[in-house]
C-alpha cells in the first residue's frame, strides 16, 4: 500500500513527480498560479483551485495520467473548453484536472459516409467549418459553439437552437473512443447504423465525465439545406406566446428551430446585437424552416398562418441569409448580453412539457416578485428546454443566496409539471441537490451502480451529478425562510 502525504503541498509534490516521470513538463501544471485559470468552468460563482492540471496531447498521455492517478488514488476532473454552466468541471482541491483541450485534431472527414472523426478538443463550430466544402455540417449548435468542444458536448449531451428537428448530441454521435480508469481503451457505438451488444453509447453520452475520458468521437454530418428562412413573431403577453409554441407543434409542423424570448431578454439583447427584434413585444418566437425552396416557402406560409391564429401581433420573415443570421444572433448572444445590464447572472436549465410553457412562465414571473430579482427567459421552446437568466448583484447582501433559491424553485417547478431538472447543461455541482427532488433513493442507487461498473475506485469526477444519501439528507434540511429547498453551499466568488 502506497503511503501518501497528509498535507496538500506534499501531496502535490508527490503526484507531480509521478506525472513528470511519464509526461513532458509542459503537459503538467503544478504551480498554483498556473492552475488558477482552471478553478471554475462557466459557472463562475463556484471556484476551487486544483492541485494539478494536466494537458495531454495524445491518447497515450491520457492513459499515463490515468495510470498515475489510479496508482496513487488521486481523483480526476475531466475538462473540455470550460464553457459548461453547471460546475461539472469544477476542480477538487487534492485532485487532478485532465483537460482534453490539446487533443484538437480532425482525424478524418468522410463526405461519402457523411461523418467526421475528431479528437475531443475540436471546437463544435470547427467541425461544420471543415465539412462546409462538402456541403455538409454538424447539426447540434450550442450558443457557445464558437468555443465549446465536442468532448464537452458529449459529456453534457449538448443541444442548440436547431435541436428540435436535428436532435441533441446523442442523436448525432455514432461512436466514442474512451480511456477507462483501469487503463483500457474501448469503443462504444460504430460507424454503422447500429452496433452489436448493449447500447452503452447512449449511457456514456451525458455522463459528465464520470465514466471515462473521451479520446475520439465520430459524429454524423448532414447536408446543408439549400434554403433557410426564419420567422420573428411578436406577442403582447408571454402566455399567448407560450401557447403559440404548442399550436405550431400541434399543427404537425417540426421547425428547424423554435425559440422563445420574453420581453426582458429582447430588450436586453437588442442594444447589444441590433438583431432587429421588436422591443415593444412581451415575447417573441423565432421559427425557422429549412430545406428546398418549395419546402421552405410552404412551411413558412403554414407557420405564419398558425402564429397569426395563435395571437401574434406582428410577423417578420427573413428575406436574406444575412438577415436570418442576424435574427439568430440575438438569441445566441443572450447570455453575454445579460452581462451588460446586470453585474451577475445565474443561468438555469430545466425541461418541461411544451403544454405547460405558459403556466411555468407565469409562475416564474411570480417568483421574481417573491425573490426581488429580475429574470430574463430565453429557451428552446420547441422541446421545452428553459434557460431562465436570474439577474443579481453578488456585492449586495443575500442576493446570490436569493438567486440560488430562485433557481432551485424553478427546477422544482419543472419536476412538478412533469419535466426534469436539466436539458443540456448537466447536473454538475449546481443541481446535485435538486437530483434529490426528482429521483427516489432506488433510482439514485441505480445511477451509482452504473458508475461503479465503469469506475470501480470512484476516481472520475466524484461528488458530481449523483448525490449521496448524506447529501440528500443535508439538502432536505436546508430551507430558506419561506420553506423553499436551496442548494448546499460550495466555495464561490
């Protein structure tokens, strides 16, 4: 049995020495100042300085890092580009961050098979840029697609504004190559339409780095539509706008994209992007049609008719590709736009049945008065994935605590109406307590059984996503004055 130093400095020196014996020096960051940029991901409210950061440049180096950590019993936090919004890449003080950012090579582009083989550090948008000369692209398009990586997308099962028609990451990944904690390399899925055996690919996608380290991903490419146009429909209240979403789907129309923004988010975004939004509207819908010119013309006409009958007060249709991109730029820049009007914001992520959209928006409006905080709502309306942006100032007493409680109540509301506590941002550390609201103990134990099968020593991203029995008990004891459950405290700011 190996003996380990009890102090953090001694432990850091021991692990760094073991890593440097197998890896080039530039792959291992162990000076605290060098590791500080990795103290959080996109959920910047929670921060923790990692003991060591590793930046492998090959699968062999990934395996070497896993071997050292396995031998010394060191916990590992996988990290992609750090754009995640649930704290899934928040470090552990006595652990190693394993970043796949330098595994950024496009291995193979196969236009005939309509697929691409890429390393996990390849940016989401870079795949479409490489496929563009072949008239193809990668469909999932998170708002952070200019920076987020495919490895992170796999970890969180990311979506995007076009996920209603084209699906999430799980629907667009054919195969992943994974390094396990035991030092094996396994391939889940394959390039064929189906793979033999259990569908472990679907188990792995969305597992938030708890089951293995992705070293290669095979993604599906789709033909770029010859034409795409988008409708911007205005509504004089959010309830009418929410009901219009259900009307579009009920009419048998599956738009390429169906997004909603309330009046707060519209007025927040327009000065920043100048997308041409109707700032007098209480809510707007963006509905896109793509395909051949005839298909698009017919679908735009059908959607316009449905939206008019559903109460739209104004309808504008993009007349050029530049105008279409401008309409979408507002929605995709909602998060940075929030930073212009509020010192801080807390981006939530939950999913509800479409039929409950208006009900949930009304309840969120009531919560704004309850917590004394504004909330801008932007979401993938077509599949019910909400992204409320709770605006607050961390420098004012109790505002962050109120924002946390506000967010927790939104997630509980999602469960109450038949939805879930996440859609594409994952659980991470942010929502681990809310898992106790949605799932019974037997279900949480089943999740642990899956993790145990992949990671027997529990070294991969521990204490994330799946709460322990003690964590659920702690969560149940923590109430705000009104009796609302709230998140357990973590190191922040």
